[in-house]
């Protein structure tokens, strides 16, 4: 419960390997630490290392007795599925949700114990952490949600082609009727698979808590909801008072060559710059493990880029074991010495180095924010989730180019896309082209620089605003943010000890 103590305890938690959902807030939480407040991070043993570089954050693990792999199972299915959501309904949904159901009671017990031990004034919870959200809601803690605008029911029609591979993305975007009809058909087909799973999960929840738990919509509408964004990247929209878009929480970053992990990287980047070379940086994060064929076609295209641009070098951040095989099969021997592969690097430092001219990415929000902040144009190959919609926003903003379809693109499209960036006139001059929707977004380096400065100004102001918002809600709660017509009052907390439940 929020206290009147001068020193607050802020607990931030995640349950999945969703580092990008929580890491942006560490900068704002550091401001609260400097004010004398206690900052704690809670997760399982696998993810607790997310805060190793942030010494001011205490680490509290719920252990590894529960290995929750629901999302991992789902993603494995999504990357190997044949075309069609009927297969998805019959295989991926039951397989991925079974661990959710089986481990729910144990996960809520672990979160309950952690919350009681930390005794937080405010808990900030990743929106993927369903058991933690339910525990905080049922035990009446003061908590906020770290989420995304456009998820959990909003704009879901944009997620369908990237996950189900029903049709090419350009066909999907051209027809509102197709989207409406297919969405309705998905409800019809997926219903028989989803309803039993939801029924089983809700039965487990009711058994654990002795009553129905709040729905996601109820939680999102009645608590602080923070979402990291970059101004100008998405169309402006009206949000409820409790949904607050902040960020990006980034700072100018210079690679420290005195650190052994950075020394060779700094030398490499500086040498390229001193010899007037241009760098293409490639990274698909941890989500590319199941997309080896897509990465292979990408590097066949990069091989064409290297053949056509003698001054271009490539830095590939990849920890996958298939990297060597892809380079040997897709890149000609005389071009391989211009490709550097590193399993890990300080991405912000690379994207803020002046030698980096293009960033090839899957379009995750954290990567986009870092690229915008560094002023680096993007070539996007969206893979799943929110990435296709993110890529559309980047292209429409004129700060990048999007490969139209991950399943059908050919190497020459990569060359054309990179050329459209490298050959674009400097300054405010624009290079016009038509995308697959018949639109003519204008890529320009001028727009890239304008977005860069917007991101930097917003980052400075948002950091303080987010810290103040978090401290305010920690002290007084979020009632002042919730409109009266949506506010849901609950009579009492539910406390669970072991497998017993007590209404307080």
C-alpha cells in the first residue's frame, strides 16, 4: 500500500524474457533512486540479469522452480507453422497455453510471497506478466501496467498477416473488406480452440482466488498505464487520462573504449570512418532464431549491396549458430571480409556513431527508438507481433523503407531498398517512390534528422515527467487519473497463503 514515508519502494517486474518491456524505465527509476527511493526488480532466475548493469536496482528472484515457457512454445509454433490459422488453432493455442494453466497457481504463490517480502509502495508490471497482474489486483496492491498502445485488442487486424501468413501484407493492407471478413472468420475458427483454453484458465483462477479476477480491460482502465513511444512515429491519438505515453528514455551514448568489451568495436568503427567507409548495421534481436530462411535471403541481398558499393561494410549482431553457414552460402568470398559478426555489442553506441548509415532491423520498438535517437535511417523486415505496424509507421514518417513481405521478398529488393537510402540526396531534398499500397511516402535525411531531435527533446522531458508520475502514483494512487464512468470499485482484498484464500 502507498505510504506516507519519505522513502518509497518501487518494484518493477516481468515474467517473460521481455526485457524491452521493462528496460526503458530503468533510466526514469534511476532518477527516483537519486531522490533516495528504493528500486527493486523482480523476475525469475533466467531474467534477473536484465538489471546487472544497473547497480542501484535490487534484484529479487522468484526462483526457477517454475519454468514458464508459454510464449517460447507459442513463438516456436509461429515460426514453423504452415500457412493458415486453422493449423494455428489446433496446435499452437493449446500447446502454448497449457503451461500457462499448469503453472498459474504456483506463479501467483511466488509473486504473492515476493510482493509481501518487498512491501512496495508501487508495483510496475509488464503487461505480459498475467500472474503478477492478477496477484497485484486481487491482493489490492497499488500497481501500474507497463504496456503498449495498440495491443491487447487494439489494432489487432494488423497482427494477423504477420502471425498467420494468410496473404501477403500488401494485399492485406489494400482491402478493408478482406481484413473485416478474415477477422470475423478467425473468430469463428479460433473460437472452438480459444474458448476451452480460456474456460480452463478462468477455472484455475477462480479456484486460486475464490472469485473471478478482473479482466484485462478492467485492469488497463483502472490503473496507471505507461507506454514508451517516440513523438511523431505514430499518428497522434486521444488516450484515456490513465494511459500516459512517455519516452523514449535514451541519452547520448559514446562507446567507452577503455572497457575491454568495447575496445575492438570502437577501433573498428573509427577505422571505417577514417577511411571514409559507410556502415550498414544489422540486428534482429532475439526473435530471429526461427527465421533462418529470411535472414539467408537478406544476406543474399546484402551481397548485392556489397558488390554495388565498394565503400560499404556490414556489422551484424548475431548470436545464432547459423551465422557462419549463412555467410558461406549467401555471400561471395571476396565480400565476406567486409562483414563483421559479433554476438553482442552496445547497440546504442553503434547507432549513435557517425559511420553508421543504415540500420536493418525487424522493427521492434526498442530498436526503432534507438535508431531514431541516433538519426540512422532504417530498412525494416518485420517478422511478427507489432513489427509490421511499426514498419508502416516508420515508412510513412519518411525515416525508413519497409520490405513489403517477409515471405516473398527477393535479394534484389534489399539492394533497391538500401540504394533508396544511400542514394537519397542530403538535407531536405526528397526521393519519392511508390510502395505496394500505391502511396508515395517520401524518405529524406531531413526527416530523419527532425525525428532525431524530436526524440532527443522528448527524452529529456519525459524522463523527469515519468519519474514524477511514478512517484506521485506511488504516494497517492491513480484514482485521480481514472474517469468516474470507468472506475471499478472492489470491496476488499483477497489474500492467499499457500493454497488457501482469505477475503480481507
